[in-house]
C-alpha cells in the first residue's frame, strides 16, 4: 500500500498542504499590520463599488438564496446568503473598478486580495477570531507569492486566478482549521475542476462597447470555488489523486514547466515566519497598475498650470509595458466610448487627470467620457510614446514593477513653455508606501458615501484593532447596512429582493 501511495504521490499538493498546516500562524508586528492594511484597502475598494452594475447583478443572483440565520452578509445590505455565494458576490466588488492591490512575482502577477471576500465569508460562517482572520490572510498571500514566483500562466493562455485560487484555498483552509490531508483534497478540488482561460483579457468589446463583465467576476468565482472545495473537504470529499503532477494535472494543462517545482518547494519553508503580505502593491487611483505613475506625473504637471485653455500639447512617455497594455493592444485608445474602454486607455486616463485635477471612479462615467470637448482634447492634443529608458519589455515585468511602472509627462503651453511631471513610483508602491492615514482616507473617500461617516469611522477603528476581536462577526455586522444600491441597471428593473 505504501508503494502505491508513493507511486501516485503529488509532491506539489502534499507540500502546499503540509506547509499550510504546519507554518506558525502567529504574526509579527509588521506582518500583522500588513494584513490589516490589506483588509482596509480591500474594504475601501469593495464598499466604493456597491453601485457598480456587475455588483448589482451579482447581488440579484445571491438574493435568490437567502439565509435568515447563519450564512454570511451580502455587504451593503441587511441580507445573508450561503458562504459560497457571499464569496462570489462580495468578491465582485473588489474587481469592479480595478482598484484593489496587486502582486508581481518572478513569473506571474495578479490580485491576491481577490481572496478577501471569501476568507471573510468563511471566517464569519466559522466564527473565527480577528487574529485568526489576519493569520489566514497572511497564509494566503504567502502561497500566492510563492506561486507567482514559481509558475507562469501565460504560456498556456490561462488567467492569473488559477494561481490566486490556490492561495485562497490555503487561507480558507486555515480559517476552517483543516488538517493537512483535508487541505490536500481541497487543493485538488480547487485546481482540477476550475481552470480559467485568459480570454477575458482579449480586449474584445461586447455590444455595449465594454470589455467583458466577467472580468469583474473571475477572481471571486475562483475564490468561491476554493471555498466550496474547502467545505467539501471538511466533510470528507476527495479530489483527484494527482491534481498538480498527474498526466492531465494542473501543471500539464497550464503548460507549466516541472523544473520550477523545486523553486516552489524551496519557498514553502514552514520554519520561516509569514511575511510576504507586506510585499503587495496598492493603488491610489481606480485604474490598472501600469497607469498609476502616469496619473501621478499628470497631476503634478497640471498643478503648475493656471489656465488649462493654454495647453497646446500633452505628451506622455510611458514604460513599454504600460504602452503595450493600455495603448498598443487597445481598440481606438484615443476614442473611448464607454467606462471600460476609457479606464483601459492611457491617453484618456492622463487627459482626465489633467482636465479634472483628479482621478476617481466618476472620471470614467460614460457621460464624462463622451463630452465633445474632452474627446477633442484627447484627439487633438494628446500623444503617447513608449519610453524604453523608463522600462522595457525585454527587461521583464518584475523589473518594471519594482521601478514603479514609470511614466513622465510634458505639457507644452501656447507660449512654448513646457511643464514636466517627473517619472516616480506611485503612492502605494513599496518605494512610496501608504501610511495608515492614506488607507483611512481611501476607506473614507470610497465607503462613506454608502455607509455614512460614523459607520466608516467605527469600521476603521475595528479594522486596525482586528487582532483584539474574539469573533469576526463583529466586523461583518458593520458591513451589514441598508444602502440605496439596488437601482435599475442598463434600463432593467432589478428583481425584488
């Protein structure tokens, strides 16, 4: 029997499971604070997106499966649903405005905070303490960081969520106190049934001229699947025997190289304390990561201009990755027609920053995007060029990210004077990190319009003292409120809840 077990052993599944079960869950002060910061940032983003069309549709689905007792809160409402549906529904909020954190590893990048909705739903359902929630988040980020360093999803055309789901399963398993054999089965049921294609990043536009709405669901769907896998494993359900290294397993399907497995195993050292949640990048503005430096440079230049009518030309010089992602591969980036085409257009993003003096979620409202004067400025006065000296594709994404996805701006006035916005790491970058006041401001700015100043002040206090809470439900009670968030979407009347 032992020979059979050895023959069908999956070293990746076993190693991750053993690591998650064995790694000490006590956090040092730096890691605990980083986990709290992730929660503050994630809830700021989530509560600010309560009115987004994708979030409304997710709630319409969840409302059909109410739970009067138990279950998990549907954020921004007084209703509850199953933990899995709460993970899906609340997780959509995180990706609605492309405003949550991101992590760049040696071989992959993505948004580890996708897991937050699912981890909170599991903690609420299980009655976990605040300290246990923080530890689970730290475990999840540790696994995501290791996966991003070891594996690339790009060769097979797969989405990053295939890797973040493994971190989510690890975090949720920690909350649910699964043992190593159960964690192994949960991992098997996470990675084999739910391979996600990167087709959502194709840039194809739907009938409304938007990118696919599923981009707002893909992360939370992966986390929902991870939560379901953990719940199934907790009652004895078993997954594939060799989910990672089998003939048709995860590594083979994603066209990953098996020679990266030793690197992953080396990273999964339970003797080292949890720490990598502190390495995540955060965003000051609700657009993709590669546009953050460009916004900073544009706002800095704009602050020096007294009369915007005197602008003759706005020239943006962007590192090659930003140019590739937000100009070259986009359809008509100088003529956006919707929210999604605008917030994925580097020319429009810098135009909005200069004309308005800010970038907020309303910067991409269709009526603002389509203003004739704005479209004319964008068409006639804005140029964007790749600047390999700021970051090159050949140098790799990690190097560009570590520099800060740099962009610089030159604004030429009618009198020939040129005003410059320098290329610098953006707020939230490890070289220009948020302080607590920045996080509090982001939470207040995004969440107070929905939850009210008093509630958000209490939420802020509770998040920064989370390790003193005996039950996570004290936190989720503050996320349960009756906000006016269910309104007609795209001409449809929302179903009664």
